[in-house]
C-alpha cells in the first residue's frame, strides 16, 4: 500500500530553500549531465561535445542574466582609479 510522504527529492530541494523553478533547473541539469555521461560511455564524442558546449552556453547566459539583475557588486578600487578621468595639470 502506497502512502504519500515528503521524502521525495523535489520536496527535499524545496525544503533546502530552492523554489519550484530552481528545482526544475536542478532536474534538467542532472538529466543533461547523465545523458552526456551516457553518450560518452557509448563513444559519441561529437554529440557529447555539442551537448556540453550547448550546456555551457545556457549556464553562462543564465549566470550573466542573474548577475545583471542582482544588486551584488564587487568593489574594485584599483580599477576605479585606472578608469578615472586624468586630472589636468
């Protein structure tokens, strides 16, 4: 007899602090990674290369979009001095 519980992996990810969309991304990423490993095991290096490059493009685009929307910034005092307009003497 089956009984419902909250021990499934998606419930645990939600309890960990991820929202539903982030949980879905975790599942898609795991599926893509396991699929790439499966292709690699069976000797499909060209397909694997395309999959990995596509995955890296998607991840880097998502990371850049997230960083663009965040308010978190690094302080770079040396860069600020370098980019400052030169003073006229």
